[in-house]
C-alpha cells in the first residue's frame, strides 16, 4: 500500500502525515512531490511553507491520479491532504478526489469532521 500524504515543495517532511510518511513509508527529505519509497507526496504548501491555492493543490491531485492510473498494479491510501497544516477543510479538498481509480482509497480519517 502506498501512503499518499500532503507535502511542501521543499520536501521538509517534519510534521503531520509527512513526518509519518518519512518515518514509516520511505518519504525522502527534500523531495516535495511524487513517489518516494512506499509513499506519494502531493504538495499542499510551497517551498516557503505557505499554503498553496486550491487550484494548485487540485493540479497536484490530478498528477497523482494520472500516476495512479498508469500504475494500476499499486494500491494507494490517501490521507486528508491539505486538511492539516495547509488549513483547508475536507469539504474543500474532497471534490478533487471524486473520480479516483479503483486502486485508490480514502483513509478512515476522511470521515472525521463530517
């Protein structure tokens, strides 16, 4: 299972799900996007650790979805990206995740707060 988490473009995986991905799933410090170990980073903050716009986050999600479709032999578990340190709500992010391929699932944490 590939652990999908929100990241920053500087790849400073120091808090939240990003730190967990670094400690348990091989996320690479300094790599802000893409597959790394058994994890996949979607940038929700920029290189200066400022939250990215919803449009920018949506673009990262679309790149992830394309990757997941091209790698359908892998299974992906998607954490509430953008809903922690980036400051967005699940209701703001969830519409970008409505058309996920079959090899993707949302983690149980998505249900919290609804």
